[in-house]
């Protein structure tokens, strides 16, 4: 299992954008809503599960996409299933731990 990651600083917080690596370049469409899962936003850095865990644990703000990515965050107790939004079978989750 691989994850695509981009780390940035946002208002003095560490922000992690992460998705299942196979989602990079895909479009998620639901009616008029279209979301492009881009490498520029979700990152060029491909990491394994252990690295992904480390990034998730160190982040204050997380923008997560994909079944594996969100399962990992929920298993770590970082996110909640209640916050997951499903768009065209693709789960999205934003977490603020500031």
C-alpha cells in the first residue's frame, strides 16, 4: 500500500495532504461536482505505510482522500468515520487538530 503526500506549513501548523497513491490524476465526479486529485495538491512524494503513519501523527491539519488513507487515520484514532464524506465511492476527510 502506497500513499502520495505533500507537507506544508499553514498558519504555523503542519498540514498534510495525503491520498491513496493510485488516485493521483483521477477525477471524482458527482453530478456537477468535479474534483481532480492532483499531484500538485496531494504530493509527488510516494511513501509506505510506516512513513504515512509518521506524517499523520505529526500533522495539525490533514486533507485525506482514499479508502486506505482514511482507514489508516481512523485506525490511528486521528479521524472519525462521522466526518467522512463519500463522493462517487471515494472517501474524503478533513481533520483539524490545532
